[in-house]
C-alpha cells in the first residue's frame, strides 16, 4: 500500500515516514500544503496522513479540494489542535479519522490499518491470500502448502498489489505509481526484473498461482 504524509515539521514527517516504511508501506512525503495537494490529487494513495497547520495551504483546504475532486482516499488528520470544534470541522469536511499530537506510534498504525482495511471484510492484518497462496507481512514472506520463501520489500509490495487486485490487469504505469511514486523515473524493465524474481519464487514453493503478462499493458494474478 502507498501512503502520503503531509507534515511541515520535517523531523516528525521523516520519523513518520521511516516508521511506516518499516511496516512495509510505500510512503511519499510533502512538507507544505501546495505540494501535498499536488500529490494527493494524483489518486495513487491508499491513505493520506494530513496535518492541519501547513504553510501554503492548510490541511482543511487540501481536504476540501480532495473531496471536491470526488477522490475517496481515506484521510487521517494529524494536528496539535485538540478542541472539539476543530475535530468536528475536519470530519465534516471529509476526514475519515482524527489523531491529536502527541500520539503513540501504535495507535497511529492501528488507525492507518483501520482506514485501509477492505470494507466489510474481516481478516488477519498481517496476512493476505489468493486461493492457497499466502502473503505474510510480519515475516515479509510468501507461502504455499507449507513451503515459504522470503521476499524483498519491493517484491512484497508488488505481490501485495497483485493480491489486492486479483484477475485484474495492472498497467505498468500504475505499478510504478503505487510502488515507486508517481514522480518516479523508474523504467519498465525494473518492474520486469521484479516480476521475474517473483515468478521464480512462486515456482520454488510450488504455487499454482501465476503472474500473467498482458503484452504491452501490464500483469495480472491468475
């Protein structure tokens, strides 16, 4: 999953980014409101962690713009403000949740998990599955019928994206946006290398799942 952190306190923003990356999320960071809005409107994020007090454009203005563009990306407002009126205003403008500084890291991660959880689906937060193939977040591994293999972070993130969108052709452009970021200069052959690694690891554990190529378009999990 790809997250966006919009926070002008650079030390806090960088600390949040590092914590989220350690928890297997792909993360982009913006340090002002204008950059934050540009990133948010790309539509590639699974969740946005948004500070209210920002230079250039405040978080409430960003939130209004996001919702005016009909983007339903979950938004967690992060702010030093604790007054009830501020919370009500943020939620009324389209925020999905609200966390007041200072906060405990565990609570932040739990709220992000809750916002990115598939609606109406109850499942183990650390595991995803496709038929009998299982992806384990805590061990960064993939398993099938008792056989398992370790994955690199990029391999894990690509497989996570494929499992979250089974039987759908994911264009290479979308994979790059989700895994490397929408401003990345990563080339298609980078994806091809990781797909090759994943196919070899699927074969190594005897999985009956295949990553199929839609020539000139992208890949699907079948």
